[in-house]
């Protein structure tokens, strides 16, 4: 079989180059390198200072996030997996078998394995910003599902991108697990859902994982674990800037702070300078006062009605929602009514 690799530009979208594992084709929309510098400098120049959570997912960041998902405090992953295991057949019935299935932020492509046997898609398109992590995950998946056509697509799903498939297809299936949509401001989340609706077309269905509102203690523990894995994950963004943007952040001078902002219904994750810091980043100087924070991440929590309202604003009709017995997490099947 031909193994293939491609750049995701319209001109060469369908002329891939050789790759590695059978069944896997690799498409690359080349996210970040060109805009990393501009985006970071803009974020550090704003008041308050901020960095985008997508910067967390370099190779090491993706590994640290995988470690977070196994922490006792971090309930979302294991709860969502429980819901997928309990209701996978029903989900597959609703999503429709044999279709093109895309996944936003596929990471290690572990959750999709629960659904793949039941869904038997014609093509699976995992989309992730972390290039080598995506490549390794796609190859590992190909070993377990040798008959599956996998079109691994390295892209930043927070901006418009193209799918590596030919022709006009309607009624695709999409999987967006992990409550990653919580990283976006509600208005951005609505816009992102609207783009997903356009990608999958009228009649297409989206299976999306949404973390639910709950007591402060459970939420705050999930983002500040005893072993310090979350702290290492968040601090890794500074290491990445040191390496990729010739920055000189002193990692010992920053601590990670997570807390629940109940007025806005979101976990906030910040990096706080313990003392005054003067930092060079890509040739520019930034000063942080002692105690000043860089806002790195939000993780919005929804209730079911609130999420349905958001999805309706993007043209989706709710078809079904599943939760766990403790109502920690929810998985929704939504259908595109208009886009
Ligand atoms: C991958 C965005 C869903 O918000 O729970 C975990 C990221 N950050 N611990 C989340 C995260 C700190 C995670 N998402």
C-alpha cells in the first residue's frame, strides 16, 4: 500500500508524499511557526498578560497532558471514557456508520478507539496541533485498526482549515471530546461550533464532551493536583518559549495558580511571578511585577441547558445527552440543522 504525506494547501491537498504506516496519510496545514512570535509578543504586551492555551501542546506538553488525564484528581477523562463505554453502541447508531469521521484535538486518539469498532467509518480524520504526537498516535491506531483509512491532519482548529477529502460531502460525523471547547470564550466557542457545522454539513452529527458545573472543591482539585503534574504542564509553556523564541524565563521564579471563577463559570489557570522579572522574548523585553500573572488558560464549565443554547446559536439541534451517575460530565449528540 502507498503511504503518504502532504501539505494541506488546495494545490497539493491530493498529492501526498510518502509516509510511514499503512493506512495512514499525513496532511500538514503547518500551524503556528510563522505566527507563534507575533501571537506571543501580542499576548505578553496586553494587560493583563496572556498566552494562548494552544501553546501548551508542544511534544512535552502533550505528554504531560496525557499524564494529567491519569491523575486521581482529574475526573473529566475517566468520566467521559465511562460514558463512551456505557453508551457507545447508541452513539454509533445516532452518528451513523460508514461515514467520514473527523476528530478535533485527537491527541492520543484513545477515546475514539471505544467508538471505532461500532462506527466503522470510511475515513477517520484526526486533527491535532501537535505534529509528532499526532503522527505517533495515528501510526499506533493503524496497528490496532489495520483496515481503517486514517487521514491525520496537523492543523490549528481554532482558525478555519480544510478537510483533506475530495468533493462536496454532506452529513459527516465529528467527535470533539474532552470539553476542550471550554478553552474558548463562549462567543468563540459558538463561532468554532459554527465552523464545525459548516465542515460536516446539514444533517451531520457532532458528538461533543462537555464538563459540567459542580462544586468548587472538585473543580479546583482537578486543576491543581498533589503530584504537581498540572503545574509542570503549565510551566512547560515558558520552557517552550525559552527554546522556540529565545526567551529567558526563570522557571523557578514562577508558580502555577488555578482557581474557579464562579461569576464567569470557569476555571482560570495563571502563571504568577514570585518576584519582579525582566524577561527577553524574541528580542523584546517584558517586565513582570512581583505577584503579576500571565493568564494561560480558561476552562469553561456548562450546564446542559446552557450548552444547548450555545450550540443552537451555531445551527445545532440537540438529539441526545448522556451523563455519568454523579453528573460530573456530559456527552452530547447534536445534529446540524442549518449552517
Ligand atoms: C484539554 C482543555 C480539556 O481544560 O480540562 C487540564 C486542559 N488544563 N488541566 C481542561 C487542562 C489543565 C483541559 N482541556
